[in-house]
């Protein structure tokens, strides 16, 4: 149990840290890339502002025609007239002009890949006194900057994964250290419950014997016999409580003995329902929808105890109405459903009904020790099944038990 809690805490801690680190990387990547990209665009825009008049001259200069190749340039450009015809340009990569698609609009910024190169392209219009003469496509090689951004990103991702593993290990270790005092206290409580339950059996047996001897006395008055009957009823309640505590103590230690055999679950459920139907109130209708011939590999006595707890719970809190018991198979699972039309359970109490000694509101005070549903859940867990409960206050409750056919 403690190992599962420690693993769950470590997993939640690591996932939370991983999400925060990846969020940090995403924000950092956005800020770095935005800053670098903005500087690149500003550099191209600055070059355009500086050379704008030269670009105007290139439109009408007869000597400037075609494209010149100059690999030593930082910024390359292509000058187009109003009709979109290329007039002049200087490029750093041969035959690049054929790969540049003319974009619509007065100005635009885009990035493209050409081979292994990353390029920034900026389109600027040549306008003087409101008259459009043409446009220029300027560009620069940003391969180095892109590689820097990628290297920074992968470095941050690698560091994130490394530190996440490191923090997962440290979190697992420190979670274990933090749970040591909790584990000690739990084990002490567990040992106390187990020892106290065992030790109480002896004086309780003596108490039972003393009650039997006193009942044989002929001189006891009617009042004395009534007192003895009350004492025996309380002793039986105490004995039931001790047995329940011992059951839960063994379940906590994973020492709950199970005698597994193939049991006809249909017959077991029908027989248990018949036993309860003999002592039910006339105002309660017991309806069974039990599929025949369903077998389960289980401990028959434990499953019978489980069914008895759920049925007793249904009859205890149903004064007038019906109780429906069903058994069927669905998707390789056996499903036991016990539904009543009793007082129901409030939404506040519903999440806690399987807790030990938990008692719901006063409208459901009908005696008992508050351990029945805890024992039912322990039995289901021991058989690898699942139990769930749903309820609407004032309308009734439904308990569903799932078992796998393999069990």
C-alpha cells in the first residue's frame, strides 16, 4: 500500500514538474525566436530604407539588367517593375530567383527552406509620392540563427528530461522518508487492532460463560432475565465487532485466506436472496433477475458474506418499496447489482461509505458497527474485483460489483 502511494506521489510530482519545465521551454523558445526573428526583419528593413533610392534607379538603369551573383553579400535582393517583371538583382545563391514565388499584397514577410538553407524573404513596395513604381524582394540567409535556436531548444529539452529523472529519483526517495513516520504509526495502529481483537476474545468468552451460568439460576426475577438478555445482545455485538476488526486487520496485511474454487454464483445468489426473503417485511418486494449457470472462481464463504452485507444494507434502509438483485455477464465480466428504493445516501456521505466506522447522517442510523461496507470492499479487492455505489437521496441506492471471468 505504501509503495503504491509513494509511486503515485512521485509520478504526480514528476509529471507536474515536467509540464512546468516544458511550459518554461515553450515560453523561452518563443521569446528567443521572436527576438532573433525581429532583429533579422529589422536588419532587412533597415537595408531597404538605406538603399531605397538605389532600387528606384535600378528600375530604369539600362546597365542594370538581370541578376548578379555575389556570394559574399549578407542581404540579397530582386527588383521588379509594376508588371512584376524582374529588372535587376543581386543574389548569394545561384538560381534562387526561380524559386521565389511572387506574393500578393504591398508587403509581406515569409521564411522558406531552399535545400539545407533557411531564408528570410521580405517584400517591400517602391512608392514615391503615392505612386507605385515596383517592388523589391529582399532576403538573407538565416541558417545559422535557425540552427542556434534548434540547438538551444534541444539542449533545454535534454536538460529538462535529465532533471526530471533526477527529481523523480529524489522525489521517490524523499517521499519514502516522509512516509516513514506515517508508516510506523499505521503499523502500530494495525498491530494494536489485531492484538486487541485477539486479546478481547478471552474475556469475552468468559463473559459469555458467566451469562450462561446466571441464566440457569432459577431465583432470577423477570427484570434480571431481561438485563441478562440485554447483556448477551451487547456481547454478541461486541463479538461481531471483534471478528470484523480481525477480518480487516488480515486484509490490511494481505493475509486474508481465500479458498478458491469454482462456485455456481447464480445458485449462491439465489439461495442468499431466499434466506433474506423469509424475514423481510411485507411492505418490501424482493425482485431477482439472476442469469443461470454463471460460475466464478472464488472463496464461497467470502462471496456469501459480501452478498449478505449488501442485502442486509438494502433491507436495513428500505422501509417500503422494492429491492432488485441481478446477475449477468458483460464484456467478459460478471456483474452483481443490488438496488433498493430506500432512503438513499446523500452526495456528501457517498464518497465515504466504504471508510471504516463511517456513519452517515441520522436518517440512516439503523445500528451496526460501520464496518460492513468496508469488509465488502476488502472481499471484492481480495478477489480482484471492483465495487461502486450510486445513490439519490430519498430515492434509493445501487451497489454494483464487477468480477473478471478469469478469477
